[in-house]
């Protein structure tokens, strides 16, 4: 997938320069006289490009992964629903106030398994971003999600949630309609649902907005996604009084997939195509589908009572730490 110039990231410049040279060589071989054959030169350039791409994307900083997680061409929830699932039938409304388009959900199939899929949805263009509220759900979005989860529980359907949000909407209207209460109720109810639950952070996993659909038996995260209590910019504004210190904050927050796995806050990392999921939507969806089917199969083998106990223990174990005792003289 060719990424338009306006969406190319700074750290991709070495790759883009080689791509430009390779394209120029292919288009104008007469201007690029070399001692070896033309085919050999093309092969040498392609090998150098592949090596450069591997080097760049195997040494990304936390802030660079945040940039990839926010990439506007990255596959969103509806993109995965088109490629990893079939027979998606969207359900609307929370039956209390409105239908929040930042939260989508409905019945679907993954292979021959019926499931309920719920996820936050961003937009790519201005009009769609306004419709989707930039992926930041209102209280009615979380209440819709809970309505669908209860429906899934009633029919014995596993629940899969796809998380990609900078956070729940912090506006006055959301506060008036009790956004904190809506998220808190979801946390309580998701711990108690009888059916298997798998949550996947596919892009941004921001604060309570992500956690509101993130309590699960298994929490997966894509390789270049992040999960954090606060955005790097917000952290930088608080600790350093300067939002430009976001890169430093991203490192300190330990928000990348590898760090979260080490901290046992996520259960597995889903690999992405080289260069990020935005470069190959079908490959990203295929890999996600493989991991979902694996974990779904494992969870369905468990007794419901055992699964609930393991879910409870999983979250009770988070946040434990030991302080080193001062040496006694």
C-alpha cells in the first residue's frame, strides 16, 4: 500500500529516499549507468530498501509507535469487521438517549463462530471524524456497548471488543450525562458476564475511554498500538509543563506493547506487517483473526465458573509491586 506524502512520518525518511531512488532507477535506467547489469542493480537496491525498512521498524521509540498507532490510514474497527469477520449486523442506540456513532457494535461471525463485536470507530476525513466524534465516545456509547454485551450474554455469544480511542469525550454534555458513571458500570458488569470476552487494542488505548470496553479474559494489543492512563502530551503538560516533551513522557509511561506485556497488563502482542498495519490492511486483519480464533478456542474450553475466577484474579493481580527495604546497619 503506497502511503500518500502527507501521511508519511519523519522517521520513515531513509526508507522514502531509497524508494524514490529505486523508482527513478526503474523509470530512467539510461541516467543511472552502472558497471553491473541493470537487473543486478535493481536487486541490490531492493535488498538495501528491505534491510533499511527492517532496521527502522525494529528500533522504534515509544513516541514513534504512538505516531504509528495514530496513523490516519491505520485500519479501524469497521475495516477489521470487513476483513476478519463476516455477516456483521450493526445494532444502534442505548435505549436511553441516543446512538453514539463513535461506538459501533453488532452481531458477526468469525469463521463459523457467532460473536458480538463492539469497538470504537474513528474517521479519516473531516466529515467522518465529526460523525464519529474523532473516536471519543459519549456516555450513550458506553451504555450502548453494555446493552450489546448483556444481549450477547443472554444468547451465550462470546464478546470481542476493538479499542482505538484517545479517550472518552470530556465535553460538558458528556459530564452532564454522567460519563464517569457509564464507564464505571461497564467495568463492574464486564467482570461479571458469563461469556468469554476478548479485548484488542488496535490503535490508541487511551485512559478510561479504552478501559470502558477493555475488561476481558484476554487482552491483546497490536504491535504498534499503545495503552495508557493518559496521552503522552497530557503527561508532558502535567510533569514538564510542556506538551513538546511528549516523546520523553511516552518513554516514561511504559505504554508500548512490549512493555505492557512485560508488566503483564496485556496477554499477547499481535504482530503487524512490516512498516505498520496501515501498509497492508488485509495482512493485519488476517493476523488479528488468527489470534482471536486461538484465544477464543482456549477460553471456550474453560468452565464458566473457572473463567470468571481467572478474570477476577487477572485484574486483582495488576498493580502489585515490592519496595526494596532499606539496609539495616
